[in-house]
C-alpha cells in the first residue's frame, strides 16, 4: 500500500488499535493531532484522534487540533522506517511542532511504537 494513502491510514489505525502497549499508553488521554507532510506535489494532511486508548486516523483535517506536526515526505518516511528519530528530526529542523507541546511529550512513549507497528505493514514509500 502507498504511504499516506487512505488504505495506509486504515491499516495503521487497525494496527495501532490492535497493539495493547499502544492502547495502554494512550489510556485516559483525549488528543487531536494534525500531521502535515510536504511533498513535491503539495501538502498531504492526516489527522490522529486519541480517546481513552482508542485511535482514529484519516486523511484530511481535524477540527481544533491540540498540536500540529509538519515535516517533509523524506523525513516522515525515514521516521516511519526507524531510520531517523523524531528527536533528531526536531533538533535538525526537519520536524516542526506547533500547539500544545506538552500533549506531544505525553505521547512520546506510545508514539515510540509507531515505527514498530509500521514495520509490520507492507508500505511503499
């Protein structure tokens, strides 16, 4: 499946909801995140909504996000493949954050599972 496609969003959502460690790490949290991926063709936007251990995810916009994460396609793909850490991407300016950074810090543990979960998906970058 193609990275950042509807099929990818559905598969990632299902995989995260099936991951007990991710669900435990997000239990009790209510968060809306907007992801903005810059590609040569323009922006691709997807949203993540977490409500008490359950994730919803899709392409497009989320209303009133707590935080927005912006990066280029190469950075997003490298992080998804565990070739680049989010901390390194942020420190080198390849990943930009806006909004409530405390919310993002609170999700650092469960979101560290993303590359592991993504590795189980057959994704074309």
